[in-house]
């Protein structure tokens, strides 16, 4: 496979450590150009990360003949429009999560790339992380028997949420606030581990009144396999928690979505813990899987239609509010 030259649209915080450096670490990839509307910030990013070129014009980057693929790392409200332009240019794209503002937008994006004959990858990178691949392997190996129920509790305390520069709590920019920004990771991972769902319901409210987005959400659902699931996400709590419990008929697995707590497997034989820390560039393995997909070695774990499923769950949990 020839070298793939990447460009980034929106070189903000997520690209500093989590993703950006990996495009120069994966064999056969290089980061050649970055775009940000603030020219000084774009130039600064390019200088610090040794990126040859920068611009303030996304269209220039997308249509540059020296750019082969585009990473869209902007807020969710712009994902659809940028993705459709990349598809029209006939180039692969890697889009941040949540994939878009609604399932409908996600499907429009997926269809555009399918028609263009190029892949659309989604940054649900937990699908590629070793700690969660271990959980998936334990399930596949029958270590807990048949999965019966999964529950996730995610809480955080409010801290400086009135800041006007916090786009994550602006529904017009990010959708359903921190729920959309954070819960999508776990919901997507549950789909990856346990399969599609066939029924879901939820409730949401704004308990703090500090910003427009909902800050308290609860939901329950059923997988096509018959296993059930539930979760609550509260961003007005007194402290931070992040705990997933996967119950099976022969055991259970305890883990966190965002933290590095050791994986814990409990069965009649006893308790087993395994420490699998996150890598420095947390999206590295996921971006390596993009290389493998483009080289024809293996299907990427999070393509466009995969990413749309988490958005469908959030749409149904929050009804008309989300999107």
C-alpha cells in the first residue's frame, strides 16, 4: 500500500495527544496538513507537531491533490457537512464521535461514502483498545456464560459549566450535552460486545439548569439476543463514578469505560483481575486498524453504519430532543 497522506479538519484538543500523533506513528501514514479557522492556532499546531502545511480553509484541505484522506475532528454539528464534501472528493474519512447530530445524518453520511466507493471510519476507538478487546474475548469464550444484563453508571460533578466556550453543553453544536459526548462511547461498545438492540426507552431532564442541554439521563434496553441493559448518566452529582457491570449466568465482569480500573472477572472459581492501561495515544490502535482496512488486511471495527447505531440509541433514549 502506498503512503496515505492525511489532513485534519479541526486540530483542537482531541488531536493533541489522543489522535493526531498516531497519524505519523502508523506505518504508511503521514500527517501532511491541518486546518483550523483560527490561523494562529492552526500555525501553532503545525509547528509543534511538525506538520508541513496548515490552512484556515477546510475546502482547500479536502480538495488538495496531495491529501489522500481526511480526519474530521470538529464538533458534531459540522460532521455531516464536512463528511459529505470529503465523500464528494472521493477520499476516505475518519470522523470523531458522536458521528453526527442524529441517526438520520449518520446514515446520510454512510450512504454518501458507499456511493463514492471509499470508506468512512468512526472514532469509536474503544472498539480497538486492548482492555475492551479482553472483555469481548471473555464474553466470546463463555467465561461468564450467557450475558444476561449490562448496567453502566456514569456520574460527574458540575464544575464551571457556565463557561461560554464550552461547546459540549450547547445543544446546537454538540447535541445532547455530555450525554452525547460521553455516553456514546459506552453505548457503542455495548453494541460491539453484545450485538444490536431491538427495544429501548429512556427519560432525561435538566436538573441543574446551568445550561440548555439535558444533564440527567436514564435508559433501559433489550439486545436482539435477549440480554437486557440499563444505564444512568448524571452530570449534577456530588462525585465522579464510572462503573460497568456485565452479568452472565455463570459470572460477571466489572470495568470502567473511561478509567484505568483493572478488569475484574468473577465466577464460581473465584475472582480474577487484569490491569490493562490505556496507551498514551489512545486512538493509535484504532488508526492502525484504518491502515489494515485500507490495505485489505481486515475490516475496520467502526465503519459508518456501525457508528450510526449508537446515534440511533441516543435518538430513541432522548426522543425529539437529540437532533
